[in-house]
């Protein structure tokens, strides 16, 4: 009854199932790895956001780098803004609107740190300069979230330095921005959450990061891929059962037809 399993069609189907099972397994394992990675990053970021405020030079240095391990840590730094080298970061949406981040260097005795003072809506056209509230003059103390320098890999934004209006950039990349400044920069930048003295008007504060579900969607995908293994095996088994049942039914019909023909022939022979 099951000799059909050795036909070319069924051998190809067996091979397909044998390929799908490990493929689904490794896809689920990959999604599980993404879940664990994102969950760890979310937990780390949550802990960093709620950690104690520390001076900037405890976590960053002029010419240094900011690792992801200290991303979003609250820091404080004192200095004077340099509005002559202020920059606008293009294509930054906030609250459903497109606008700019306002990046102003804060000069300290050790060097300068880029401060994201907040968000402003776009101007009348894509290339026109928006209205930007001026930075406070004199010495200010800034508090904010420490952020690593932005790159194409970490943001998904394709960078370009030519063809942009004067004073505008696409990424807050300290290495690139630092080449046009008369002082050295800290490795990361500060996303402002408060400053003394406060000013009004001021750019709209950048909201705290949305950490999402910590990779919960990846966990759901992992379970989904592993469920597909059961679907593949179950479907393979059901198709075999159905094929065997259909062949058995066809065999029974053929046998019944054969018996019927024999009876007809015998009846013909017995007739006078």
C-alpha cells in the first residue's frame, strides 16, 4: 500500500520536508537570539535612564568614544554655548511632524560637547532655515542623556556632506562635525533634558526613547517558525494518509469492478 512513497514525486516531497524542518528550526533560533539581544539592550537602556546623574567626564572624554553600555546615562556638564557653530540635523520627525534637531556646541575647559537642544519644525520649504530659539548666553549647566555618535549603521540614515544647505547635517557624527570646529569634541553628544539658567522660548525637548517591548515581536516570530515545523510534519503525515486511503479506495473499486465482470461472464456462459 505504501510503495507510492518511493515514487519520484513523493521522494521530492520527502526531501522538501527534510529541508524545511531544519530551516524553520534555525530561523526560530535566529529570532530567539534577536529577542535575547534586544531584551538585554532594553533592560540596559532602562537601567541607564534611571541611573544617578554624573559629570560628563566620568563617562566620556575629548576625542574618546561612548559605548552602548552607557547609552542614555544622565550626565551634567557646565560651559558656554557657541551659537556661531550651531547645526541643524535634517529629517528628524517628532509628534508626527518633520523638523530639525538643534545641535549647539557647549565649550568647556577640556573641549566641547555637542548638545542636542531639542526639536524645531521645518520651515516653509525643505531648504529654508526654520525658526530656532537662540541658545542662552554666558555659562550654563546642562543635564541630559548621553548618546553615542551617530553613524549610518546605528541610524539607518544614509549620510552625505555635500549638497546640503549651509549649517545642516544628516547625522550627529562627532568625528565629521569636529573637522569644521576650532576645538576638540567629546566622543558622544548630550540630549538636553534641562539647563540652568532655563530659557524661554526654547526648542521642543526630545522625548525619552521608546524602548518598545524589548524584542517581544522577535520571540513571537521564533515560536511561529517552530510551529511551522509541526505544520510541516503534520501536513506530510496527513498527505501520506490521504494518498494511502485514496489508493486503497481505488483498489477496492477496481476489485469490485473485476468481480462484477466475472459474474457477468459466468452468467453469459450459463445462458442456453
